[in-house]
C-alpha cells in the first residue's frame, strides 16, 4: 500500500507551505461557517453558507495543488505566497520595533520623498537630513 501511494505521488507536486496555509484557512472557515449556520437569523445562515462554500473551495484547491503535475507553476505560486507573507510579517516587525523603540527615538516622514527618518528623542529642535533625498527639515524631537 505504501509503495502504491509512493508511485502514485511520483512526479506530483505534493504539500508545501501554501498548501498548509490553505488547509488551515479552509478548516477554520468551515468551523466558523458551521457555527454561524447554527444561528436562527437569515443573515447568519447566508454568511455561514458562504463561509462553508469558500472553505470547500480552499480545501479542494489545496488538494488540487498537492496532486498537480505542473510543479513549476505550483512552485511559483508558493514563491508568490512567501513574498506576500514576508511583506505582511515585515510590516508587523516594523510596528513592533517602533513600539519597543518609542522611548528613545522619534519617527518623522520626509516632506519631500515621504521616507521614514528615525531621530533620537529629547534633543529639542533639530535639523533632520533625509538619508534618501538629502532634503533638510526642522522638527522638535
């Protein structure tokens, strides 16, 4: 049996990070849809049915990706997922860093190029030079 499964999966893409994400999202949406379907209001029933349909679509797409023989397409989809995931996680890391840094630094936006500039707190009025466009502006730190 194990050998038959191995032969069946030969040349197929298999599971990756995007598949796991789709599976988890599918199961969470399915559970949420069943919970919403338990309410008696019409809006909750419609929302529950929509979530259940979306969850089945995600789960079926995940199975399709696992069994697909177009490995280059699936790899590029997984790469695009990682790019998007890293953008979102990078944004949260920046917010966390700014929050941890809030007592010793202030952040300003350059009025010309809109880049974020970090300066030390408590220095009074200072002339800030943007590292990107070299525009100078005065702010109170």
